[in-house]
C-alpha cells in the first residue's frame, strides 16, 4: 500500500507541496506483493500527462519491472510486452496513450556511459 492510505494514492506531483527551492519532494510507496505493485503502477499511469520522469531504485528482483508493467498497462500497452531492459539498456513501449521508455542503468559504472 502507499504511505498515505487515507488519501488518493496517486496524487499528482503538481499538487504536492514543493520544497523552499521549488523542487517536489520524493515520494516513497510501499507495496506488499507483485499484484499491488502492478496495481500501483496502473493507478499512477492515470495521472500521467506526458513528459514525467519516474525514477525507480532498488536491487534486482524487487519489482521495478512489475511496476513498469502496471504503468504500461495503465497507458494502454499490453503488460505482457514489458520485459526488463537488462541486456538492451532501453526498452520503448509505444502504442498506448503515452510512450513508455524503460531504462535500466544498473550495469553502468559512470554517467558518461549513458551517451
């Protein structure tokens, strides 16, 4: 579940308070199963308008790709088309309401390797 279950779990970032510097505070969400993780991704997708950047951090096997599967499904992409980009670095999932770019940077040793 999300860390604030009494509120809408997908409150858009533009409605969340900004820090004094104007930046939005990161949001931590906890789910207890792969199904909840997928459902959260699906719910988050409803509020996406295009151009957002969602960063996921965690060890292998923690559900990052399951979350992306949920986001993709929420945007109209077949969830079974979503796979980990572990060996391709970037997977693009077009065809939904918005395109999804799933980038996996865990194998990179430095930011310079991105370009």
